[in-house]
């Protein structure tokens, strides 16, 4: 079985007790903390910035995976690197010079990722794939949590998986949007190895149940074990 990583999106967490929410999902078996940054410009929502990243960094040694939905993107990259991000991913549409943006992320000591919206073509990978550490396929249109998975993302995953395998380089292939217990195995079969889940994890079960994250993460792992 492949090594699969589960990355809860804190966008769906209870922000009144964010530190506790992060520690709880990690204690329940999550691998990565996914950090969604929206600017109410590139996407129609406004979320969290570097100060929140800086605040949660001392709470955990887990990887903080920052997904920037911000335009223009270069200005804020150093801020997130300084705040403790491990991976910084951006959308090609938000950069005037994609190769330069990737270089900026690497110069800041972070791993670099590129994100593809449902209608964004994959040709942006043609000349930079070997410089990336992660490719993120959006299976919803960015801006809001809780959306339904767009099935065409499976074909996109397969296409990117072929590119990654052909290059024989360790690059994470991440999926974000509508990932749930009942579709995670199919998504893995299409080539994903890293799974962002927000409402499927933080919205699971009864808020009063101290084991609710254990239950949903175990269910996700059980489905992945079938692949």
C-alpha cells in the first residue's frame, strides 16, 4: 500500500479553540495541517493570515501545508515562511512569473507546490514540475468549504500521476475538495497520495464526543487500506 497522508483543513475547525482542534486531529492520526488562505480578491472569501500560522507553529511539529489563494502571491510568501510554514502552494494564475515564485518559496526554506483549479490546464507544469514538491488538484472551485466533489478531478489526478511517475521524482499529489469516507478510495486509485479534508473531519460526529476525530480518521484509513 502506498504511503497516504491525511491533511485536515483548519478552515472547518472551531476557531474559538483552534489550538485544541489542531492537537486533537493530530492525536487522532492526522499527518499534516492544511492552512487555507483566502484574500476576498482571487477567491470570494476572506480567511486567515500569517499571524495565525505563527500562533499555531509552537503547538506542533507537524507539517503546516499553506495553500495561498491570494493575488498577487509573491508579496506574502516570505511572511508565511517566517511564520513557520513548511509547504507553500500557489495558483499559477496568481503569479506573473511562475518559475520566480517557485524559486522564492524555495529561497525561504519551504517546499513549493502548485495548485490547479477545476478548469486550470495542466500545461503550467510543462517546464517546472521537476522543481515542485507538491501538486494540488482542486476538486471544487476554491473559496468555500463543504462543496461537492467534481468528478472530472479524477481524470486530472490520473494525468498528473503519469507525469510524476514518468519523472521518477518524489512529488506529493494532493487533492482538496469534497473528500469523504465514501470517495477517498476512488480518489486514491486515481493517483492521489495526500488528502485534504475539512468538513468531513471537523464536521464529523457529535461535538460532545471526544473520540469523533478518531472515528472518522480511522474510517478514512480503512478505506485507503482497500486500495
